[in-house]
C-alpha cells in the first residue's frame, strides 16, 4: 500500500498543493491492487462512497488532468464527448464495450504488428494504441 508521502510527492510533482481532498483522490486512484478505468464522474462516485468529506467536481477534474499531464494516468478518448482514464500507464490496448460503457485491457502480445505507412514531417511516433469498439450480438 503506497504511503501518504508518495501521494504528497505525486501531487507536488504535478504542481498541486497536497490538500486533504487531493490526498483522498490519490488514495482512491493509487491504492488499488490492480489498475482500473474510470470517467471523472465514476471517480467522484467512488470517492463519495469511501468518504464523508466534501470534494468538489472541479478538484477531482483538475487533479486527474494534472496527473494525466505528468503521465501518472493515461487518457483514452472514446469519442469527442467521452474520455476514460487508466491507472495502468504501460503501453497496452483496449476493447471498449459500447453495450456496457466499459474499457477492457488488451495486452500488447494479443495485437499483431502495426505498420504505419504515413509520416508527418518533423514528427515521430510516440506510441500506437488500438481501441477496438465491441457490442453485444
């Protein structure tokens, strides 16, 4: 289980003051034994179920986005209106179950080689992530 000092360091490294509310957000995000996917609203509900402390939506939003910028979290854009965040920051891919609005990890070994035939002058590929949308039959 990570220590509070680790949370404080993550917050400070992200440019955030380590308040009681932000430390609680860290506990929910980084105390999990396994990684998880969430929307901002999912995270707010989870925090509210675990504490009686008041934490504003803006605080959760700003903290999550500061962590994303520092690459403590990954953001997976489903479409222009919907993003999920992932506590697993290693390279991997996802299924998105449109019937359940749920992300499911796909290990790199389960996706064949991907060849990109186009390049953009002055740019290099940082990573390639596959998002496969699935639905009930």
